[in-house]
């Protein structure tokens, strides 16, 4: 499902195609921890849903460096 979110820090909008259902999103939005209702998502995918940060914004914000 393609999801569009707005970054809570910058206001920039971005989209991400995530393997989630409308039901999972509904349950999460009603208060279930994201790790419980969508355990198959990786950390970056969960962060996108929570904060709206794109992968590039996450890399910059959390100062993530790629290693060989």
C-alpha cells in the first residue's frame, strides 16, 4: 500500500510503498504498538509511519553512515 506522510519536523511530504493492510493501520492508529500490529516492518519503515521521515531524511537526522 502506498502511504503518503508529512514529516513532523520539516513538513515535507513523502510516500513509501509498505506491505501493510488498512486493518493494520487502523489498529495502530487506535493505539496498538507498531511493533505488535506490523512486526514485519523494518525500523526505517516503522519510523516513516511514526514521524513521516523519508529514508533520506532518516539517514540525515540519525546520522546513519553506510558501511561496506
